[in-house]
C-alpha cells in the first residue's frame, strides 16, 4: 500500500484575522538562530517554477508570497549619514566619504536600491574603472552582498544594489570619491543633493 500526503490550501479570514496561505503536509515549521530564519515544509508533491514568455507559475506553499496574495510587501531604508564631506581635494590623494544603506523587506521578489536624483554641479565624472589621484574625477562605488557593480562609476541616477528575495538589515556601503588635477580650478566649492530610493521589485 502506498500512502501520499494530502495537501490543501485556502485563504481563511474573519473580522479579526487572516491566514493568507496554509498547507497540510507531512512536516515542516520555522527554524531560526541569531543569524537566520527558515520556513520549511516537507512532503509537497508538486513544487517548482513553470514559465513561458507570457506567464510564470510558482507551485508550492513556500512560493505563496503574501504580497502576491493581497497582503502588503513592506520595505524600509535607513542611511547612516545624511551629509557627507569630501573635504579639501588634493592632486596627490583620492578623497572618500561613505554612507551605509540598511534595507529590510519581506518581499520574495527582493529590492532595488538606486540613486534616483542628483541635483547640483560636480567635478568631471570618472572615466576609467577607478577615481585616480592626479586626475579631476568624481565617482561612486558600492560594496555589499547585493552590490550592483564593482568599479567606480559616475554619480548619476543608477542602480546601486539589488536582491532577488527577502532581506533583513542588509547593508550596502555607498562611497563617493573625488580627486583633482593640477589644472583644476582651485578654491571652487561643490555641493550636491543626492536622493536614494529603495523599492520592492515587481
């Protein structure tokens, strides 16, 4: 005799609660430590992703993202510094200043962190892969688990970091770099207002 688990799911609610997804399987639960949290189920016979050019089907209880089932995907963004100062620039060194973006989202589709707007004049944009002492250049670099690029790039609207799933207090360091050349105009002050945006991926 063969025994197969019976699996069912439904959206149950009343005036005081809502269970957006449930499953009857042969096991599972929530497992956690100080560094992770894992939700698991055991015994589902049909799981996985089926796609074509026009649709995507995610099969299985763990694919039931609450945001896709009428719930709310949330995201939070905290910047460690709201003002950065690159100081007095020199031909012999590259000046740097860093702010850290901390993001938390419950979206299974992840997040995207961008520079969405840049107001104000700056130095000449970096032309190579790194801001170099002795050249007039200005750029931005990112480091972190979900950093979108590795080189120094011009400071302009662009993606800085992107994940494909939920994150909790993920940190991305955003470092602005500047240098001047011997022909740069001395005594000039530059000020920019840069807007960062964190959004849930569609």
